[in-house]
């Protein structure tokens, strides 16, 4: 395939921004739409510095179909990568309507705009949360979905089902669903990385902020799980490996169909192992305390990524030490994230 023009929704976010770099390195042109609700325009400026090119970007909420249509009219778009979604698990529990409206209505609006302009190639950003509580490990794509423990996970599963039904009704659509495990790390330059609003929901940015002195200690939720050290085990994947998976997925869009792939390393890592690896990367002690297990948390979740290896020719290349070294480089250079004035 020659270089495509790819519309990236949520392109200023953590995974979107890293994916833009991989896409442009692979010879694709990129157009970004982002509401900037959970992202910073500074991030895109830094991406432009890394790739050495300007990137057309539109400040649009994808629920606004008219504004989306203008982007499709202005540019000849070959494919869409859809990252844009609210994604904080805890917030989704307290504000379910906001999550259902934003994630589902936004996706439907995007699909209508695509359909109206004859664009029928889509890579969708999904999550391993759609598997619910694991019935067996490692999780492969044949594992049952459902039983999601929070509205965020339910929106991802509902969006997958919408896409499955659309492709079934209109077989000329080509849809690739990528189920992420736990992305961490940052670009080697240290200029972009994960910069959550407020208190981080994910472990790695929280650990990083403790290491850099922004927070006093990490709370480890539960240490009585059936795991080697009693703390929860997850499949952490370097965000740049995850980003390269999207480039590999684009190639699959040359064939119509509906396909699902796990993107993970296939290796589990415990909370305490991650903290120790981050202490080694940063050269700083990271204090932690043991708290009660959280409702809905499971002991272990890790992937079987062999289908992506076989069909996309994609594998995660980077190990835990590199993930932590890159996370620390980003956090230490940017202790307040993209907000240098904080």
C-alpha cells in the first residue's frame, strides 16, 4: 500500500499522539480531530517537532456531525483511526450518562460522516476491559466478551458491536478492532507522554508522579491476590509498540471484513514489580502503602497476542525496563506534564 491520508480522532491524546509519529514515519499523511477535553494542543506542537512537519488539526467534538463533515469535504481521507473517547473507569461509574453519550453518540456521528463521504476503512481503539473477568488466561480473541464491570468498558463493547453490525450490513466496510492491554512508556525524545488531568487513574503515571515528587506515595490496592507477590498482575505494553500496531492494522484495511486483535506483550507484571522497575529507572525510592482491594478488580489479566503476530506481522518489542526508562525520561523532563507553568 502507498501512503494513505488517515483521519485520527483523539490524535492529541496519549496513544493517538504516539501513533501519529509511527503513521507519518511509515509514509502516511495525518489529519487530527480532537475536542481537547482530555488533551493539550501543546502535545501536537511537540509531535510536529518530532516529525518535522505541520499536521492539520481541527478542534472538533466528533458528536458535531456538521463540523466533522466539513473535514471530510476538505480532505480526501482514505481511512480513519478512532481513538476519541472518555476513558476514566472511576469517572464512568459516577457519570455513566456522560460516557454513554460521548463515546456512543460520538462514534455513531463519526460513522455517519464516514459513510456519507464514502470512507469505509476504520481502525477502532478498543480495550481488554471488554473481556470482563477472565475465564481463562492468557486472554485470546476467542475469549467471551461482556460482564464489563464499569460503563467505560461497556461503551467499548457496545462500540465494537455497532461496528460489527455495520460491517455485516455493509460488507464493503473494512474494520479492525484493536483491544489494548495496559499502555505505558513514552516517546524516546522525552517530549511527549501520558499527562492525565488531575489525579491519575492509571498506575504508571501515578508511580511516575510519586517518583518526581508530585505525590507522596502510591496506594497499592490489595496484596492478597493469587499472584506471586499478592498484588494485581497486568500486561503492560510500551505505547510505541501499541502505536506501531495501528500502522500494521492499516495494511489489513485493504481487505473488507471485521477483524479483532489483542495488542499486548503476553507477559504479566505485578504492581510491586512495576514499582521496583520504576525505582531502578529513576534511581529514586517510590514509597507505597497497601490499601484495600478495589471492587471489580481481578487478580491477573494478560494477553495472548499471537493472532496479531500471525496476521498483522506485529509484535511488542520493548520490555519493562525500557518502558520504565522512557516513562521516567518524560516525567523527569516534564514534571508537570505539558503544563510548564504548573
